[in-house]
């Protein structure tokens, strides 16, 4: 735990939502279970393994000491999440969490919720993907975008901020789409987005009727019972991709499973959609550096042949 404590003693105060310590990347032996994130004005400490009371006390003391240096006189707010692949326990350790907690990321205002659920409404490791979509939309003004597995709509916000004309957001979770609508309003985006609470695999007729699109974002969960299991469902998804895209259209394919490497997604794409070509793999934020790129988030930019 030495590396985590050392980071706490030296860290600056981020200017927007950020990963501050990424033990999960394997770069800090003995700290593989730990991550620390800043969701202004709250610190979020996460452990992917059982954490002892003495460890939490030591981390809390180091965090409090650094906070007194970073923000003298300001209350310290921090939350601890104990999680595994199936569940999460969230505890407020000090201070409080805003009722309507909105953070800033790459200029966008986005709502998060740190005290309920396993996920918090915003995936910080996808920051470069959001930035890429915003910049792509700025270079393709008036584009039409399809956002599958939209969750809370961060990709949609990025596309509309960049200049897209329309984004269709599909997700079977109505609660997530409700937050997505709020995220758009938080950014002054009161037109151009549709929020469609449908099971994607049972809605291809509806989805294709509204196409073709200039950009398709596919960011499914790696393993969510009743929704998507990466090992078997990526092929089903990618077989539909060419018909969703205009000739020359592009897509972002996002795979966040430490068990499946980039080559699995490339091979599945080649077999299921041979008219698509891989253009590049997007870099991950530097804060999410990993000793093994196979385990890290994989985001592939792909393109449909123009003719």
C-alpha cells in the first residue's frame, strides 16, 4: 500500500474529474486492488479486494493530511467502495456528497452518483473516447450518430457539443437514460438527441429504419446478465454494423474486459463484418496506464469501405 500512500502525500488537486491512483494497472506492486478518483468535491476510494480497517484508517489519515494542505479550512468529503464483479458496497467515510452531484470532464457537465450502485454514471477511462467523438463531430458538422448501450449519454453529449445534428441513444435501462437527458440539459443541449429505452437485440428493425448513420458508438457492458456477454454477443452486434453505417462511415468499438484482448475484437470484426477496416486503437488516458495493454480498455476506430 506504500505507493498509494505516497501518492496521497504528493498529489495535486485536479481541476476536473480524474483518476488519481490506478493500482489496477499493475504498475504498483501490492496496490493492485486500489483506485482513487476525484469527483469534485468528493474523493472516491475503491478496493477490488477486501480492505482491512487499519488500511482504511491509514488511507483516511493520509488523505486528511493532504487535504489540509490542498484546501485549508474546507471539509474533506470521501467515499469508499468495496466491490467485486457482482456487487458493490458504498460508504460515506467523511463529509458529504451533493444531492445533485455534477462534475466537469473535458468541458462537459455530467451527473454522478457515488453512494449507490456499482457504477457511478461516468467512466473516467473513456475520457479519450469522448474527446475523440467531440473532435470527430467538429470535423463532420451535421453528422448523424447512433449511440448503442448509451448509459448516461456522455458520448451523445460529446457528439452534440462537437456539432453533430442528431444522436439516437439506445439503452434498455430507463434510469440511465433519465440521467442522460439531464446531462444534455446540463450542457444546454435541449435538441438533437433521442432517448430510446429498447433492448438493442430486439430492436434492429427500429434502429435500421432511422439509419444510416455517419458514426456508430458501440460501448456495451462486458458482462451483464440479460443484456450483453462479450464472448458471445460481440459477433451478433458486429454483423449489424455495416448496414447501420453510411459508406465511409465510422464506428467506435469499446471493449472493457480484462479477459479479452484487442485481437479478439479484431478477429470478430473481420469475421462478422469483413467490409469494415480497423483504422486505429485510441489511446487510454495516461492515468489508466497498464502493464498489459490486453487487460486495459480497448477502443477501436473502424471504418466502412466507401464503395
